[in-house]
C-alpha cells in the first residue's frame, strides 16, 4: 500500500507562502517608517506635540525631548510608559493636579503615600482608576474630600461600605449619587440622614408605588414629580394628587398619558406646560376637548401636534398655487409666526415657504432642521436666509458644487466648524483663504493622513492637530525618535 498523503487544510498557508508574506509585511513596515521619518523630520513642532500625546514615551525618550516638554500635556497623557521611576524622575516638573486626574498611572496605596503633599486630593476623589477599597479610604482618611467622594458613583458601593463610613459621608451629596445600591433597606437605615430632595431627584432609586408610600412624609414632591424613573401609573398620580407639583407633572414624559388621565385631573394640570409637552397623545379630538385651557403660544411650538390635520391646506397643491388668507385652526389663536418658523414638524416645502414668505421669520427658519434642505431650496431663497444657519447644517447635501454656488454667502467660521461636511482636499483647496484653520485643525472628522496634512502644511496649527491625531507617529521606533530629537531644525 502507498503512503497516506495528507493535504494542507483549505486556506492554510505553506511555509513558503508564510515566508513571502512576512517579507512583504517587513518591506511595508520599513516603507512606513521611512515615510514617517521624513514627515516628522521637517516638522519638529508637530513631532514634539504628537510624541507627547500619542507615543508611549519612556524615561530615555523623555530625556531626549529636552526643553521641548509640555508638562501639562505629559501629565495628562494616557500613553506614557508610566512607572514609579518615571514619576519620581520628574517629580518637580509634573502638573500634579492633572496627574491626580490621570487614570493611566500605576495607582496603588504606596504611590499615594509617596507623594501625599503633592497630590490634589480633591481631584483624586474623582479618579475612577484608583484601587478603591475600605483600606484605601482608611489609609488616607484625613486627606480625602469626603463631599467629593460622596458624589463619586465609581466607588465600590455596598451597604457595608456605606455603613463603614457613615460618620464621614456628606449625606447631601450621597443622596444625589446614582451609583449607590439603592434599596428600601438602605433608605430605611439612614432615614434621618438623607437629603430627601436629592433622593427625590435620584433616577437610580427603585421608585415604585410601594416606595413612594413608605416614605411619603419625606419626599420633596417637586423633584419627585419631575423624576422620570418612577414607575408611573394612573393610580400613583391619583393617590398623591394633593402632593404632586402639577407644573412638573404636566411636563413629564413618562406618565401614562391618555385623554382619560387628562380629563380626570383637568383642574390640576398646568395647561401651559401640558400644551408644550410633546409626549401627550395629541389628536384633533384632544385639542377640541379643552379649547379654553390650552396655551396657544406653547401649542404653536409643539412638534407633536397633528399638523397635517390642523393645516391641511399647507400640503394642498391647489392652495399653494394661489394661497388665500387662513384662520388659525381651533383651538389655536392668532398666528405665532416666530413659533411656527422654528417648528420642524410642519409640512415644510419650497412651495409652502414661497406662500408664507412674508409672515415667516427667516432667521428662525434658517436654523429649522425640518425644512427640506437641498441646493434648490438654498438658491430659491438665497436672499432670505441667515446664512449662519445653513452653514451649520447637518442636513444639506454638501458638495463642491454647493459650496461654490454660494461661496460669497456662507458663514465661513461656522462652515469651518461643521463636522457634517465631507471635507476633502478638493473641497478645502479653493477656499484656503476663507476657512478658519485653527477651527479646522481641531476637527476630528477631517480625512486625516500625512498626505492630507502635507497638502495644507502651511495652514495647520500643529498643537491643535496633535490633540487628536498621531499622524503615523507609531511607525517610528525609539531609535528613530532619538535621532529626530537630536537633529537640529533645518
């Protein structure tokens, strides 16, 4: 019998294929390294900024940086090769407040103890990366700011942890803290210590009808009325009708809204707040049921009203061709054109804007996200817009042609800050003298690359770009960086 032949598994690489791929990868890595070297060699300011914010510097590279160190930048760095030795080496240079906030340090009780007089203990109290424990709290009990600790939701909260430090907590701050393991038992154990205003507003409480009843004498009812996390029911609303703050309740999103609930408490609602609430079951029937109670000014701004039913003519091609004066639909009163111009839910169209060109407020319309934004709409009403609005728009179909068509009308400052524009070399180049390059340098949405940076090299603010872009700094080895830092700028 012949020897059994075993074929390589489908998709598996042979040793020769693996060797070839390794050679390709090595060649590409070398190419990237060479390109990065040349790029940063010509831009020492960018090199220093990118190194200090995006490169895992060790002590040797820190020394090589020399006088170019930005100690605030370094103190806040999440990518330095933090160690006890590195911290000690530059103990007199660090910004200790930023260091105290930095979650990347090798936090330990020993590290805290070594620099007790340097730390900003209030900032430490907010740092979630510390190895929080009862032992750590006890070790530095007189250093902590207990009011700030009491607000920290990241502490290892348990009932036992609360009890162990009951004499130290700031109970007002603790009452607002959403990180505690809230239970009826915890509330009961410290009934007389809690700040019941904070508890009433706390969205992490297990807020059901039983909890409301158990502590009915303690709640701050205005804050409780506005708390969206309660398990709202019609029964709960009715049970405590005399206690609720009805203005806050009228603005609630989470109530089980129905025509019946509204009718049951008609004498108690704040009808102005109710009129502005978009979460009601808005229908023509509901509006007509209470014509004398609604607040017309609030209704005009409410995007959830059945506008297509209230204003059917505004979608009627016949009326739009020859618009006639209209009476405001009942129960709305005199037209409020400021409010209407801001309302995104109306049946906006170019034809409707033309029909309402005179009464509308074009400053407000210019910021209205509900308009059918496109190039034709912009052009048709070019003389009417406040161009700051369209320049900030996320809805426009941005393109080279659109920018060029209205080049003299745009608010270029707002345009520079607009993260929704698909910026590219072709889009930026024609307007280099109009754009705000400091604003653009801080834009994370640009198509960043070394080639893109080079295209507009003279315009960028290196320190602003380096706040969010490393620009292939990671392709450089420690030896490369040492060489670059030792070179004198040409």
